[in-house]
C-alpha cells in the first residue's frame, strides 16, 4: 500500500480492530494513507465459538463502516487478500456502488488447507458453506494474483469455472532493506545482546507456530540436534502449537535451543542480520501449494534457506532454481539432518546460497514489481 501511495495514488485501507483492544472504530491518516480500523469481535486468540460468530459478523460491520466513513469516496480499485475469504459481500458492495476493479491476492487456499490438516471434513456442511464463499470470491474478482505457478495451476484445476486469463502469479513481496555488512565484533555484540552463542551456526525460524507448520517434525529436528556442536536454533513466533514446543524445550533442558513468543520487527531484523540459516516448515499432508512469506525475510538478509515441506509446494523448485537453499520432504528426518550437517560445516556454501537468495529476491519479489503486475490491468 505504501508503494501505491509513493506512486501518487490516493490510498485507503480498511482493517479490523478486535474488541479486546477496547477501542472504537476510527479513521486516521497514517503516513499519508487513510486507515479505517473497524471495531469487530475477537477473531484471534479466542475460542472457536467467539471466533466463528465474530467472523460471520465482520462483513456487516465493514459495510456499515464503509457507508459511514467513505460515503463520498469512489474507489477505482479494491485489493483484498485471503485469508479470510469472508469479505465477499464487502467487495461486492463497493464494486457495485463504485464500478471498481477488483484484485484478489490469493495467499491461502481455504477451505482446502483446513481439509488437508483434518480440521474440516470434505463435503461437510461447514465445508460447503466456505467452498461456496471461495467460489463467489473468485467469480467476483477481476484478477487473481497467486503466490506461485503451482498455485495458479491449482486454482484453475480445481475451479473450472474460473477464467484462466484472470489468474496470474503475483508473489509475496517486500521493499528490501540495504544489506549491512557487520564486523565480527558487531555481530558478536548483537548475539550477546540476545543471549545467542557467538561461535555457533545460528538457525532461525520466525512466524506462525501452528498446525500448518507440522510442528511434530520440528520437534523431532530439535531433538536430533541436541548433541551437535557449533549449532543453535532460535524459534520466534506464536500460534496454537507454541506452548507445546516451549514445554518440550523446558523439559529437555536442551542448551542449543531458544524459543521466544514475540519480538518487535526491529529486534527480529537485527537478529536476522546476524543469523546463518533461515528455516521453513510445512505439514506433509498439504495438497495445496503453500508459499510462506517468511522466505522473503530470509532472502532479504542474505540467509540460505533450509526447508522441509510437503511435496506439492513449489518452494523446493524455487530453491533449486535460485540455488539459495536446501530442501527435504517434511517427515524425512534423515534427509533433513543430512542438509543440516551440510550447511553447518560449509560456511562458503551458506554465504553463496544467501547471496543467490538476495539476488533472486531483488529480481522477483519486490513491491515495485508487484505494483506493476496489479496496475497493468
């Protein structure tokens, strides 16, 4: 959105403000962008019943807010992303009122991802409800931007009614920071600040710690490195499985692991800048080709990527094409540990793959490129 603003467009953002923050609906100018924060029920960090009711009410609450705060604004373009898929009526209302163009950034394919993980049963009533929402969202969208080629193929294969010409690759993107070349003394100082061993090869995981990540395999990996020398795993994130990992880390008294629930972005970036390897985990049951956004952060800071995923994602193909990391199937501990040993013992390989990743990011995953893809329509 900042890229749109920087190009001279007038930008409005609508997002939710959950009631647990105890603040009302509010419209503010934030860095030249009009941001409308709509008070809604709690959707995150709450029970299934409240989450379900709050999710169902969001469309009505957003439409009410648009009518009240944006009644005299006419929008040329509406950009929205999944998850969630429950903004169909909001997009439909604005599109009909203003004759807007609509662009869906398809970051998650739901409800199939929930089916893969055993959360929703295929053909159940709740599946049918969300599948209808998904189809309506695709039909409403003038263009659909997918995270990768595999996602494009998946959408077309499983939604024959969707026009092939309106589905394209529009990947996760960032505005990369300039690389900072720290001296060894500066690197050591930063590591000491966060209680990270200065001599160890630092593997970092940042992001969601939930069922999609196949946490049992991550725990197998942590157990397998407990007797290795010169290695340290730092896990930073939150999610439904966080406490499960934390409990096990405390119980095992393992010295080469640290787990943190939350960290401000500036501190996380500081740690990324002195890390050696970025970790990616996805559950082996996935039939949809996920493409985790944290890959961009690892590439931004020149880290080689060590990934364990399902067989359907094309993350493995990207790593191979860019020569920026190593991959193994999720659940294959022997293969994964072979890659760990390979990266841990070879600094030249790590630096080379990290550099390749940064180059690939600058050529493929930057916001200016995403802007051009969207605006070309």
